[in-house]
C-alpha cells in the first residue's frame, strides 16, 4: 500500500486557523493569560546567544598578559575560588533540574490547551503527571549525556590549546586536532538539538495520545521515522523557512511599534502572552504535520467518551 503524501505547506493554513479559533474566536484576555502561562512553562529556560571575536597581534599580546595575571590571581586564591565555583555549579544544576521538570510538565499543559481548545491549568497538570515526569527523566538523562560529551570535547580541546599556548608551539597537528574536536562538538550539539526537537514536536504528542511513557513514545515514533525519513528531513528544512518568516514578522512588529513590542517580548511571562499567537502556531504546525500520517496521530480528533462504570444490576452475566 502506497503511503499517503505528506505536505509541509498544508499545515501552515491549518495552524493559522487553529490560532484564530483558539485565541480570537472569541477574543478573551483571561483565556490568553491562562494559555500563556502554560506556554511560558512549556518554553521555560529556552534561549540563545551569539558572540564575535576580532583582534590583531597587539591584542594577542595583551590577551596573553591578561591571561598570565588571571592565572596568577587564580593560583593565589584557590582557597576560596574553588568552594565558590563548586557551590555555584551545584546551585546551577539544581536550578536546571527544576526548570527541566517544570518545562516537561508545562509541555503537556500547553499541548492540552492547544489540542482541546481549553484554557486550563490544574486539569492537565494532574492528568498528565506520569507522562510529564517521564519526559522529565528522559530529558534529565539526555542532558547528562550531552554535558558529558560536550564537556569531554571542550576539556580535550582546551588542554591541547593550553599546551600549545604554554609552549608557544602552534603546530599544524595540534591545530588540526583542535579543529577536529571543534567539529565533533558542533556535530554533537546538532544531534542533541535534533533529538530535543523531535521529542517536543512528535514524541510528546504521541505520549499525549497514547498516555504512555517517553521511551514507549520514542519507540513508536522511531518506527514512523525509519519508515518515512524523507518527510522529516523536509520538515526540518521547512522549519528554517518558518523561523525566518517569524523573525521577519517580529522585526517588523518591533519597528512598527517603535520598539514597544520588543520591550514586551523580553518581559518574563508577559512576553510569552504577547507572543502567544506565534507559540500556538508553532505548536499547532507540528501537530497538524503529524496528523497527516494517520488518524491515530491526530491530537485534534475528539477522543471517544469513556463509558460509565456498570452498576451491580447492569453487570453482564458470566458466560
């Protein structure tokens, strides 16, 4: 049997229609703030950064001098720097674990709101406790693996650079080794990012539909992915187009409002409420895309009603 074709453009219109239905028919501030809270939890701790570097020979000399002074200061103050660094690391890990747990629970809350067209917090928080905790444990394990892999590559690269710097011997073999480690680090980051994206976009909806744990959801999605890998490669490529379009629209909104919109976007929680149409669109797009693989993957389908329990007088006789 030939599988039905899957489109990357069809879900765009469906997701836009979902945004209109959920947020504007009718427009309700209370609904926006409730769904916005769920969306805020679902995206808690996500962000980005960028940097650039430039310099010349004099900058390198000044950098070397600053490095030597910093190393001397560090060696003289190890007695308090090490305990403070360890304490800060432990606190950062604890905060990361809490944020990951809240985000994992929030993903099911936000998905519940989008899929069922409801502005609820308590119901999905309690109903999807098992699934949310399972997602949290999966992310915790993936995070530990990601930290171990990336930290190992960074440390290996850092040690090699430090040795070449200390000996003032910038040889080709060492530079090639550092380049290879940097490329391996880049590939590792991409792989972990793809796993995280697939988990949020497709595994979480499968868990939502089947009421199963994360590994079971991943096994089902892995069968779908292995059967039709081309569709998901196309999905990732079209995601780039969507991100570019969203960025252009947000920049236009910032310019049109004299940066007022930009100020609102950076506010915790309120920024999420302001960006709620974008977040609902992104969540709806992946759900609409997944629904094309069959009704069994459609989270928007009305679930069958749960029959009431039979009373003593209604209990069917034993055969």
